[in-house]
C-alpha cells in the first residue's frame, strides 16, 4: 500500500453531544478498527485553523456567534446541531485537520484521511446545520488554493446532500463539486438541475440517487459521470467529503452500500487522482452513525487509497435512468458527455 496520512487530534472527543447520533464514539470505533487491522498509516497531529482561515468561507458574525455560545457553556445552533463548551476549539481543529490532509498530500503522503469531528458539509456561510459547524472541506479547498493549487475537485459521497459546500462554491468555476446522495432526503437539496451559476455552470454536479441504491448503482455514477467530467476538468487536488451513512446498516440513511462498495468508489477517485493530479486525495470524515459499519467502510477506503480496490460486478438498471438524466443536463457544459 502507498503511504497514507491519518490526521487526528484528541480534542475532537471534547465536542460533547451526549446521546446525539454524531457522538465521540464514532471516532474511537474507527481508530480501534484501524489499529486492529494494522493498517500502515502515518499519524499526523494537526494545528487548528485560524479565525482568518475560517473567515475565508464563513462570515465573521457567525464565527463569533459559535464562539460566544461555547463560551457560555454550549447550546444549539439549530434543532440538530449541538455545541458544548469545547466545540469551538474542536471545530477549528476539524477544519485544521482537513487542511493538514491537504498539506500531507502536498508533502510526503500519497493520500490522507482526516478523522475529524464535528463534520462540515452542511455548514453554510452564515449558518451551521445538520450536525455541522464549519465547512471543513470548503476551508481546506481555500487552503489548497492559497498554497498554489488552482482547481479543486470535491467529491461528496455522504448519504445527505452537502448543501453547504454546494452553496459556497455555486458560482466558483475553480471548484468542481460532485455529490452522490439519497434523494429525496435531508436537507432536501441536490436536484440534478442544480448545476452552478454566474459563469460556473457545470461545476456543480449533483447525482440524486433513489433510496436503496447499492454498490453497483454507486459505481455506475462514479464511472459514468464523475470520471469523464473530472478528466475533462483536470483538478490539481481531490478532496473527499467521506460520509459513511450510505452504508446499508446506517440508521440515518436508506442506501445499500457495503464496505466493499465504499472501497470501490474510493478506488475510482484514487484512479482519477493518479491520472490528473499526481494521486493527491485528501478525505475528511462527514457522516456515518453505525459504529461498526463506519469503521469497516473507512478501512476499505484506506485500503483502496493504497491500491487494494474491491471488484464490484454487475449493473443497477434502476439507477440507469437517473444517471442518464444527469448526463443529459451536464452535457450542456462538458464535451465528454456529448
């Protein structure tokens, strides 16, 4: 296996959420599984993102609001998104951890995975929601560009549409956002005709998949839509919003991905990265709420990043029409889909 950077900081466990589905045990289960599998990863300790780096994505008033709630002992950003006294620090470190994954693949690591919490892809410019406080992947994308990389591809395979990431880059042609997600489902966004605006049309690619989609259907979407578009876009780095909640055993999703399916789509992403951007893939943890299933999926993804990719055979005819719909819409912007 190629060298993989694993980014982690114990402060992630101090984002206290009680019995909330997004709880600290998610990380300890993943870390224990990686240890038991004896994966060859380099453990990297990140630094927190600065307020200035967060402000490249989020409004300062919102950042101050989060900090103030935490200083007062905690509270709620919305009915789903809880803050504790240390959540502001953890959120800065979650964004910093995803930035560290970028730095790792620009240095000695072939790929990197940031095991961070709180997650980020629902966080909008001036609003946290859906368990998310700051948009870790968006902050990391800005960081990659500050380091001289011009074009960023963000791949989001969480079961929920990353509405925050979608909105942040909706008019930015330098960032290609590709999302596969269950639809209809929370947060209700991510239709196929949401494609970008103001000169960035086509750099938002939403693939809304029906409930029950499994390994074959996901792999079709990545092979038939992501791969050709990504090869035409030619990113300088690929960031992954890696949610494990499309797993067939996840309590908050209705998809049928197996651990092998996660490895297969991770392998597709890695293959694109090798062809476009010297293999630079930096992933960041998003959702996934069955502890054992998430841990198994991440081990499969890490193995795939290192070259051990599961073989998935067959097709899913129930997904073919949705894929054709997305292709038809995106063919206005991408020659590869003509």
